[in-house]
C-alpha cells in the first residue's frame, strides 16, 4: 500500500472538499459565525488547489477546507495538489465520494508522496513529513496501490543514473518483477543475440563495455489472448559515431523510459491477474563509441530478412525496437504495444507532456482516447502517413533508419517500425518523453510514467 494512505486514525483532521464558490456558500450556510467570518477574512473561494486551515477555540487545527475548483473537480492532479499544500498530519475526507472520485483522490494523494532519495546525503526519512490520508471508504485500494506502485517503479528506473542502470541492471529489474509475479524471464546477452535473430540489438549495443541484452518476460496462461509489450531500453544514448552535443546528451539516462513504462504496465497487468498471456520484450543496450561501433551507411540484415542502411547512428532506438517487434509478431499477438522515447520530433509537435500515438487500428485509437480522458493520462494520435514511406527507402538497402531532411521525424520513425509489424496485427506505437522537465503537483521533475494507466484500462476492458 502507498505509505501516505493509512487506516483510520484517532487524530485525523476533518477535510472538506468544495468544488467552487457555490459549494462553499452551501457549506457555510450551516456553519457558525466564527467560521464564516474566518473564511471571509482569508478570502478563500474554493479554487482548485487552495486550502483554508480552520483552528478550534484552543488554537489547534480543527478542519481543512480544500478547493477543487469547478473544472474537472475530481481530477487526479487536483487531488495531488491538495496533498502538496497541507501541513504534516492525518486527514479524513468528510465528503461522500463515488468510487471513481475516491480512486482519483487516493491515487493523486499517493503520487504526490513520491520521493527519489537514493543518492541523498545524509539519508532522511522524508515520508514522515508527508500528510497522510485515511483511505476513502468507497476506494478500490488494490487499484490505487497497483497504479501507485507501478508509477513509482517507472520513476525510480528512469531517475537512476546510467552508471547504475545499464543493460544488466535493467534486466535485473525485469527479473525481479518476474520473481514477484511468478513469471519467467529469459535474457539473451552479447554475441548470442546474433544466433537468435536480434542483429540490430547487437549492432547498436556492441560498442559498449556493457553487453547488449534482449529481455523476454512471459506470464499467464498460454491459452489466454496474447498481449505483447515492447519497450525501448537504451540505457544511455551518446548518439554513437554521430555523437550528440552536451545539451542533447544530458538527459539520455531517460532513453530507457519506454522499457520502464512497459515494466510498470506489466506490473499492473500481473498484479490485477488479467486473463492474458503477457509477453514483455525489451532490447537493452547502451549506444556508445568505440572501434567496433556501428558506422554511418553500414547495412544491417534484420531478423526478418530486410536490410537497413544506417543513415544516422543516433536513430538507434527504432533499430532495436524493430528486432523486438519482429520477434513479437512471430507468435501473432492479439494486441501489440510498443513504448519508446523515440523522437525529438514528437516533442516538437506535441510538447513534453503529450505522448504521440500511432496505430493501425481506428477502433483501438477510439477506445484508448476514451480511457486517456477518464484516467487523466493523455495521448494524441498522429497519422501513419503512407506517402512519407518514400522518405525511409534505402539507396543500397530496403530501408534507411533516418529520413534525410528532418521533416515528419515522428511519422517516419513510426513508419519504419510498421515495416516490422506483420500485416493484420493490432498494433500501437507510443512515442513519449518519460520525463517531467518542471515539477507540478504529483509530478516531480524527473522520470515519469506516461500513458500507462490509460493503457492498463484499455487492456482490462478488452481482455477482462
């Protein structure tokens, strides 16, 4: 269970949530003059994210009024803001919330309690300084705990420096998750990748002193519908011989954010015991520079027999994903999802908070859009615009991994991946940031789970 959500506490302070001025006026109609006068004196208007602390006649904190505003008053991040604005103590909601509202309140509260203090010195127990919420009565505690734990897992993995989160450590994290949920986890390492049809994973990762890996986690009844998740696990991306500048390289510890997000999503699926046969494929590499590094205009023969000309060694993520997508399609999954911190072009188009969705299935896109709204977990669909496929045609090979000119970079990357997805496979590709550049309520600066809750809701609806 999240540490800042607790069982009933005798010293809990009543908290009344009010959605705007009209709700505040109705509540004040039944209150004594001392409270009405205090509210007027403080100027509290129940705007989203605001609080009013009310003391009893002995000067002790008696009650907290918290504003939810009138726009999306039961929103997840509004509740995260409520938690962030309160002093240390135990709080109990006075309001009767429906199950959806109580889920958002509890999850927002839990996410606001995240701290990444692994490297802090001296080590402090920041958890003790956080306000705690008594579980709302109608809340699905298991659902909140699944989502919170998965989010914390993603954030921890992405926030860990590349020195401590290389391909081996990423594989260890997957194996630990497998042990927790009684799953199997196979890891293919180094030159063995060449014998198991993962030539691009080997080519991208061979220059590093830390050997490349293909992580293959499997869970569930083989007779159930097949759900396959693929995550880009580039644990650090120097750009290879097409070396990045210092500014472009600074955040590249987060280039395994796709892998972190699929591990978080997998943890939710397994914890909920959804009736699927789950497979998680993660190509884990470090894109480095050395004498045996992949070179511009090298040609790689992929696992499916297609040849790829290397237009840019810094477009390595799509190469390793292509190997994993090809392996995934060998067993014809009912749903195939890949997640990757793939292109700067997607960030230019949509910004850092809005991941790009590409899919070959309109019904899937419509379903996912509905769940994105319900879960406060947005995506925005971009097109698999087929006329742009000409831009990734190779001059001496079937494909080029980097279109010349730089236009439509997110689309051409998605089209490259699509070439390795078997026709008829229901597939979604998510190009995400996996990082909060600036802190917001419940979303501290650093690694972030994006689209994970919406995808879980989609999977649960389709297969449960």
